């Protein structure tokens, strides 16, 4: 999964997926918003801690990768 999908997971789950039991009509069926997010997108409240860790890990990983690679470059070589 990409960082964008993890971000959307956190955004939609926190904004609409907690206890929003408003009914919406989707694909000819009446469902609650929480049920629609879980069934159609797979966004579940239980995944929020994991999503937060993943979103924090992406910039840390790339910063570490950048730091390691920049340290291996030798700018004095001709």
C-alpha cells in the first residue's frame, strides 16, 4: 500500500468511521457510513494505530536512506 492509501485510511476512518451511523444509499443499498467504509474500502478503526506507525515510518525511512547514501558519496574524487 502507498502512503496515500494509508493517509486516506486515517482520514476517512477518523472523520467518518467511528460512530457515524447515518444512512446513505450506495449502489442501490442503504448502509451506514461506517459499514460502507469497512465493506467497500476496507477501512477499519482497528487499523488506526498501525496506519499511524506506517505514516511515521515513511519519512524516517527515506531520511535514513538519504543520510546513508549522501554519506557514501565522495565529493572530493576527481
